[in-house]
C-alpha cells in the first residue's frame, strides 16, 4: 500500500497514522481480542502439558497480545507501524532474558514470568515474528476492506 502523498508528490507527514474514522471501533476490537488472547494464553500456561507445542502456542499468544495492546493504546497507527512496535517489544523482551534478570524476577514473583519469560530461546523470535507478520497482514487487509465498505 502506497503512503499518502500531497499534491507535489511528497510523502504526507501523517503517513504512519490511519485515517480518522474507525479508531473507536478498532480500539474496542483490540480490547476484546486482547482479553481473549490473554485468557487463551493463561489457559495454555495453566492447563497445557509443557512441551514444544504449548511453548509455541504461548509465544504466538504473547506476540498477539503485544500487537493488540499496541492497537488498544494507539488505534490510529497503521498496521505496519503497530507490527513494528509489537515485534520490537517481543524481541526486546526475548533479548532481555539473556541478562538473567527475568529468571530472577520470576523466581521472586512468579507472575513476572508471564510478562518477561525466563530464558532466551531463538525459536521464540521466529514464532513472534511469524505471528506479528500474520496479524499485520490481517490487520492491513481488514483496513482495506473496511475502507472500501465505508466509501460506499
């Protein structure tokens, strides 16, 4: 999708911001999805056996929660910007695990593990990026469809 341009062909200063219409609906949708994804993540954590599949599911749900949290906080951002922020958060948290601090924090206060994780795993980065890329694409496609419906 091309960036908005002015009459002289210059990129608009608001190119990273979505059109005004629909912010409230996008925020409400993000809140609902964040609640659902968080519930699913907590269920995986509490009830799924500890194996690769549950680890991957948890990572995907974590990345989805990051994406929906960004939309909730800044619904006017374009999907690519939301995706970049969510991916950056996930990578930063995963790299932070290399310090050992999240493991210590989790030992002292177990719920911290849900937000910070415990130990670095490169596979997590792959799952985060795949999930964020899929959500970014889905969000962008939804924006196109909603925009077409609104123009009718």
